[in-house]
C-alpha cells in the first residue's frame, strides 16, 4: 500500500512554524507567551483562539477547536490529511515522499504534476469559453441565461461560458496542443482519425475540483440536439464517481455546516444566486457512497432535495439506501420533497429564499423517511404485515453501523411490530454482510469508526478531581517532553500495571518514544498518534496545561513525586497479588522473597522516603 512516509510527516511538522502558517490566514497578535486571534471556526468578538509557538499547538477556548499545524490546514481549508500534507510541503518548499511496503516510491503528487499541462489547458479553455459568451455569436446563450434568471455576477462566479457552433473552435484556437486536448476530453476522435470539438453550440459549465482547478466541462444545448446535457468523458484528472458540481464554491463558505444535494447545474447556480451557497450536484449519476464519504469529511448534515413526483421519491429511496452504511450517529441526513412541477431552481425563484429555507427546515430525517416509505406499502394492522415489515426492514437496518443510531431504529421497529427487541437485534445481526468492503476508502472509514469506538472507552475525563498518577504523568510528559529521561527507571513497573490501569500502556509508549526522540514537542506528538486509538486521549490532555489545582513551581520535583506514587501503586499491586495467591497456594521461593521485601518498601514510600 502506498502512503506518505512517516519520516516525511515528522520532518514537515518539525520544520513548520505554526505561528507563521496560521498568520497567513489570521491576524495573530502577541499576548504574553502565546499568540491570539478571533477564532475562524465560530463567530466571536473577543479573541479566544490561542497559538502556542513553543508547543506548536493551537486551541480555541470558545469552541474547543485544537490541534497542530496540519489540523489547522485541514479544518481551515476544508481539506483531507493528504491534501494538508501537500499544502504544508508546498509552503515549506519540500517534496512529499511516499513509500510502499517500506520502500520509497514516486509521489502520487509527482505523477499528478505530469498532468499539469492538462490542468493548465483546461483553465485556458475555460477562459476561452467565458470570452465566447461575450461575443455576438453567443446572443442565444445569453438570452437563455437571462430567461433562466442567471445574472452576470453569478455566471462569472461559476465560470459559465459558451461553446461556439463550430466543429473546430477549440481545435483551431489551441492547435499546438491537440494531443493534450484529446487527453483532456475536449476533442472527439473518429475511427478514421478525424478530430473535432466535443462541445458545440452549448452553454458551458466548468467543473472544478476541491482545489478550484478546472477538471472537466458540462454543456447544455441551445436547440433540440441530443443529448440535452453532455459531460466530459473520464480523463486522467476527472472521475465522475468523486466529482461534484459546485463543490469548490460551497467549500468556501465559513462556517460550512451542511450541504444540499440537488440534481443539476442550474439548481446549484440558482440557489447560490439566492443566498443558498451550499448546494452541490452529482454529474448525471446517482449519489454514490464515494460521493458521500467525500461530503461527510466536511459536514455532518446533508439534505437531499428532490422533486415531489414518483421519480423524485424513487431517487430519494436510492439515496437513502446508499447512506445507511455511513450513518454513524453523528451524521444527519434529511430529505426535502418539493411541490410537484418544481425543482430547486424554479421554486426559489417563485417563492423566494425564506420560503425555500422553510422547505428545507421541513425535510424528513432519514429515520422518518425510511419507516414512512415502508409503511405506505405494508399494512401492519395484521400480524402478517408486521412480520413482513420485519423482513423488509431487517436488511436495511443491518447496513447501519453498530451504535446508538442503529439501536434507536431497531427500537422503532420494535414499537411498530411488537417483536421482542432482543429477537430483532439478533435477526438484524444475522442479516449483516459477512464480507469486508473492498473499496479502500470504505476500509479506511470502517477502521476510523472502529478506532472511534475504542477511543470512546479510552478518553480520559480530565475535568474530574481525582486523577490517577499515571494520568498526571502522561499530562506532564505531553507538555514537557524532556521529563521522559527522569522516567526510564519506572518503565518495567508501569508495564506490570497495564492490567490494573488501562492508561499505563500509553504511558509506556510515550516514555519509550520520548527517550528515542527527545526533541519532540506537543504538535509532533499529536501527529505521531493521529488516526490511532490514542488520538482523542492526547487531544483531551493537550487542552489542559495545569494538571494540579495550584500552579507547578518546580515541574521536575512535581514529576518525581508522581513517579513515586506510580511506584507505590506498583508495590501495592504486587503485594495484594502475592497475598491473594498465598491464600490459595504456596508461593515460590522468589515470590516469598519479593513479598517480604514489598512490605517495608510500601512503608517507606508512604512516608515519602525514596525506595
């Protein structure tokens, strides 16, 4: 499997200055040892966003946003981890190094760079189409846009253009790049080898990727030609399965809290013109699981907007089935059905923005739509109908990830059918697919969800007063990594405490890592454990610098005291273990010796005397 090399990530974090990176986006000002600004992730008037240069970590005391330099890039620019790595590498003038099975390999970014000529050509062609829209030959196209109510400012925002009614408009204009035009999907080649423009006499809608680069085009005819809508074919830079129209424009919204999925280019453009800027559309295909995974990386709430006719309900049901496997409890999927005869474009023009938003407010939650749809087709007044409902609902609920959301839907099925809840749970578990997803994106998502479940059990609630010595040691090490060299002699004792204290294992790993890499800071530590079960645990600790009720005057002495408490825990644990064993069977000679040595050790430690 190809992935970014660990040492490359560490090198990037080590070389980056979080203050410098964030200052490119926010006006930071010095405030004591930290830098502050108004938080970009929520609305506020008084700055609560703090950046710690020493620890290379940021935290907002208002909304809780926190992390290292990569976390900021991901959250602020709405990009994923790999994109954030490339963005940071670009700022630092560094190359991203990939590896496969531990061996260095060519960066996928380097392979993408070989397509740079295609990206540049597509942008030039988009500019060409935009210019053509201003020419006399585009009079019909301009009238069409006027009739559809698209104003000039909105058309420019979405780079709307016009493809002339000619077989070789693009071909002649970019004659020296004919091969690249073919690779970009802008030309059609016949069996005889003749080439001509793919888009002719059409209003052109450029399709952008999440970085704002033109990757393809959609065209709408101005006469009775077929097809009515035409998209670019699949190319090296364009794949319909993960492309969304309006995606780049929607991602520019701050904050981006939800997305509306509509069916066409003009729906997206009309909604944006009427101050509903977070609408996107798939490109002539149904919304796929891949689309949804991309969307859910940015927002937790999605509203599908469908026509209120039979075709709209069928499309909504297909979308619901696609969503089920991704409903992890945090996500909120809803379905808005418009009056028959209306689409989002026509409705918002007819009733206005406020009334349209009311339609969205009335959107049905996925759970309501699921059972409403089934109950329209099944009469549960009779026993046979209730049995039928269980059989039909069973494979649908089995697709849901295990958790509270699935449990609540099973509970609803129990209320409707009166079938025992435990029996329903067993039936649904039996209906779950036994194979693993083959899609690598799905595999990663499943792994992340599994980690979240594990992590939920491991999160330490730092607000409580009675923290354990092991928790306090972890806290101090994260904020003062140099203390690790003082903890080498308790490594073996901590390893014994793993069965007693679940946090002991992480303390062991932390001591081992910091003694191996003593120059690590909090930002690097956060990155080192990103995507592991320990990530939320570190995030919780990272937000609280002061572990004790009073400020720490001598942190080394404080840490030594905590280590002494951990040793006392170890001695007490071993003493009780051996005592319990002696009541059941005879101790070995070595165990007897250890038992008699532990009693005075416990006494010395309890009186504050070093063992």
